[in-house]
């Protein structure tokens, strides 16, 4: 089921496309059970103003190799913000939610909402980090990233597989809007899901469900000229628009109408540029 409803969460996609290029590369077969994809950013803004890119919360752990942002970032509850300026590039590794536990000495909650240096996780990370950024092409960047990751000799445990499958069940089935429904679908008790998600996902099951629902809502709001918020709330399984609006703000940081206005304004500014 991997690949269903993967939250991209890029705010103002048009502005992002104008500021940098984004290329995704698949992982080597040895890392396919753990990694969704590698993502490579390049930008050349010249004397143009810096661009702040906002990405909505999701459940993925990302390992990044950038000049000013090298580390492992756990799932968080606030939008991620990154400023690109001048000319530079970098690569990130997006892990399947539930799969990064194999690279840690403890539960994924130990990195939730924060970034930790790669030197805390991998022996020899400093020279590898330099070699990744000095690589002359995408293939070499990916290869050197993967060499570092494979030094951990990761093993996907049965519990990790169960966690991955639980997240992918949420991703594949939009009708799941409550933890009780996920419990029925997976055959795991509410308490078992709580423990499993804390250990392997780094977020509570309720939050995981919200992330997928509200990232989907954000994508629809950004794509539609005149969003019907009441209808969208119903489609997403909310009993009323007010509840939907509260949840949307809790995940994105904006009310639905603010988010729509933000994307419209940024789209108009991108067109003028």
C-alpha cells in the first residue's frame, strides 16, 4: 500500500517551483523497506530575495544533507520552514513512517519535533556529509547517503512492519477518521496502537489520522478556486465545519480561509514575478 496519500504538504507549490528544483530518486533495494525516496533540491536565486518554504507536518523522518541543515528530523506538530538563498543544493532521505526505529537506539519519540545531528546517530558522519555535498551528480549523492545509512545494518522487525502497515492503512483508507476505526481495521487494541506508534512512528495514532486528513484538505483547498468548506468537512468525515476548522488550524497553523487566501496571494505574486 506504500505510496497512498503521501502528504507532500508544500505550501505555495507555484512559488516553490519558481524558487528551486525538486527531484526524487528511488532507494537501493536494500533500503527500500525503510525509505520512500531521496529528494534533491537545487536553487540559484542570484540576487533575488530569499524564499521561505513552508511544509505542513507529516509523519516521515527525514535525514538531510544541506549546508545549514544536516541531521535527522522527526515528525513534528508544526509546519517546517526553510529559507533558500543564493545558490546551493542538498539532498534529503524521506523514510517510510514507522521504519526509522531501526536506525535509533530508542523509540522514534526521542526525535519527535526536533532535529538531531547525524554525528549522534552514525559513526563517521562528518566525512560522509562532506562527500555527499561534494558529489558531482545525483547518482553519487544518493550512493554516498545510502553508504552511511547501511552502516547501521538496519533490520525491519515484525513490530516495525506492523507499524508501517498501520500507517499505510490510514493512508490508503480516508474513511478511517478515528482511532477506534483504525483499531478495528488492524485488529490492535487502542493501547497497543498507542505503544506501537510511540515506539516506531513518533506520533500518537490520533495525530497520525489528523495529519493525513488535514494534508488532504490543504491540497484540496489550494487546488480549488472557491473551496466549499462545509462540503469538504463532510467529505473528510467531520460532523460540522467548526470542528474541521479547529483541526485544520491545529495541523497547519492557519484557518481554512486563511490557508486559501495565503495560497491565492502567493500564486498571484508568483505570476507577477
